[in-house]
């Protein structure tokens, strides 16, 4: 019996070898994988979105944006040739001016005219988008609003090249104050600024209302310097 002890010891030692190899092999694999969470680099933080800087930081003086001669031609007998400034809490973001007048033509009746220019400027915002994109959205909305004017009849829309980066003229007729008014509204966009010129008129005391063609010509004539005034104000 005493001779079997060494043999048993050798058998146990041999049986233990595969287990040690397996354990060693597992430890080696874990060490060489390079996938330990503690050694993995931390993910980089997401970069803050950036948008292009707005091109125009300010607006022109609305009452000086349209030349005096143009105002006199489009609004004869204007009550105030200097115009009536639209009140605004921030003239760098919103500005406007209007002129109106009634011209008596004796036995031929009277002609009423209105002319206005309004500006909206948009800054760039990391959440809302670039000033240009925001102006594009407002431009589309302004065109849609003009087309959907309450009580408007014979609404017509035409793309108007040559005024700003994009422009649309909307014409329509509307009955108010016991007269038939004819409207021509030119909505324009130049970079991050939307400018709108509204020219309308009506005939009283038997006088005929102005034609859409005349109102359109006047509105587009006024819109050109109104747009140019934006760039001039930012030189």
C-alpha cells in the first residue's frame, strides 16, 4: 500500500496541469484583448452647433429709404412728405414708415393713395438657425399672408426678379370705406432682411380706382431703393 502513494501523487499532479493551463490561458486572453473598460478613452463631447453670422446688423431709417421724389409721384398731396414712422421697441430689428394723401380732381372726383415700407431683420441663432434662413422663412410667410388677405379679390402673384435676392409681387382688390381699393404688395428678401412695400389706392366721388398695373409699377419702383437702403445703411 505504501508504494501506491507516490503513484497517486503523480496522477493528481498531472490531472492539475490542464486546469492550470486553462486558467493561465484565460488570464492571457484577458490581458491581451485591450478591451478593458478602464483603459478605453472617454467619448469626446458633442460640438456646439454653429451658424453663419447675420450679414446685416442694422436697418435703414425707413422714412428716408424711399426718395422724396418717388414718394411725391406715388402719393400726390401727401399729408406729411417726411412720412409717419412706425413705432418700434427695437429699430435694429423692426422698422417702418408710411405716407398717405387725398388728391382732389375737381369734377372728376378724388384719388386716395397709400405707400408704406416695412423692414424685419433677423439675427443668427444656434437654436432658431441663421439669420438668412429665418428671413427666408419670414419671406415665404409674408407672401402667403398677402395672398390670404381677408376680403381680397382677384389675387395674383408674380415672381419679381431684380429686387433683392428674391421678391414677389401680390396684387388684389378689396372693398373698404365705401370704395374699391387696388393693392400691390412687393415682398423682398436680401440676406437676413425682409422688406415689404405696400402701394394702394382708390377713387372717390365718382373717380375710378387705379389699375393693378399702375399700383404694381409704383410699388416696384419704391421697392428698389428700399432694398438698396439696407446695404447702404450697413456700409
